[in-house]
């Protein structure tokens, strides 16, 4: 049957490239609250979509039960789900208490829930497994978004805290911190947001979704000695 890769947030713009890349080698299961509408993916016999709210432990348990019944194990878990809340764009003065809770729950708690609830499926897989969380350069520099940044920073502490424990189960843990990543269908030229970020990039080039997919794939299948680290993927934006 081969390797089983689970990707959360797999219907998003960046994740589409990640899903396509891993389908070259693995069976891929996407967990997302938003439906996958790509007919090419849905028609692929190696692809499975399970509608899941990753901020709800009961929903994760339901998805895990489906995976356990169908495959019995998980080889790789790529935790990508996350987004900032609109009110925090205005900083601490504008962010609502409700959005603080929502941001921490989605951008930190959900990753912890997944790690906890999927441990037994990892244990059923032979050999080395991988748990990778997608973080952000907001965790290492001041780019605003206070609750989102706090959650992304919390990923580092969590990743470090579980590296030895998961290592005993032959699970490699790492995080990848992304800079600004325009999706393939985003218009960059003339876009005020992207143009404001452009001058922060040494090469004047943005990381693109295919770059994220390539780094994730390489980290899992080629860079096998990297454990307990944060990889910064930002085209030098945070330098």
C-alpha cells in the first residue's frame, strides 16, 4: 500500500501544491473544514478527503477513526491549517478577545491536538515517521498579528518539547516557517500588499507554493538527519 501522508488545511492554495507533490509517492489524506473541489484530485484513487474541523478534538477523533479503519496507520502528518484573524491586522488595539481565542485555537492548539490524537496511528507504522508543522516568520520577527504570532512562536516550544518523546517512537519532528507566499492564482504586480513586501526580499522573489512542496518533500524523504529544527523558508525576508 505504501506510505500514508495526512495533510491538514489541504484545500488551501499552498497545500494544493503540497498534496500534488506527495501524491507522486504516497497515498494522501486531506483533513480540512473547507471542501476540496479539484476534480483531478477527487478522481485520484490515492487521494482521500475527510471534512474536518481541526480545532475540534471530537472531529479529529472521527477523522482518525476513518483513517484507522481504512489504512490502520499514518506515515507522515503535515499540519498546515492556520490563518490570522482579520481584527488582528490592526494590532493589539483592534484585535477582539474572541479572535485571540480563535487564533490560538487554530494556529497552536489544533497542532497539539493532532500530535496527541494521532500518536497511536504513528505507532502502527514501521520505520521512521514524520510530524511537521507549518509555522511563520511572524514567530521570529515583528510583522504584527499578535495572536497569530504568539501561536506560531508556541509551535517552536511545543516542537522542542516533544522531539525526544516522539523520537523514541521513531517520529521526526520539525517546523517550517514561511514568509510571504503568494498563491499561484494571486496577482502580484499591482497588488499593494505584495508590492509592500517585495522590497524586503534580497532576490526580489517570493517563495511560491511549489517551493513549499519541494522543501516538505525533501525534508521527509531526503534530509533525514534533520530532527527538532525550524527551517526558515522566506527568500531571506526575515534577514
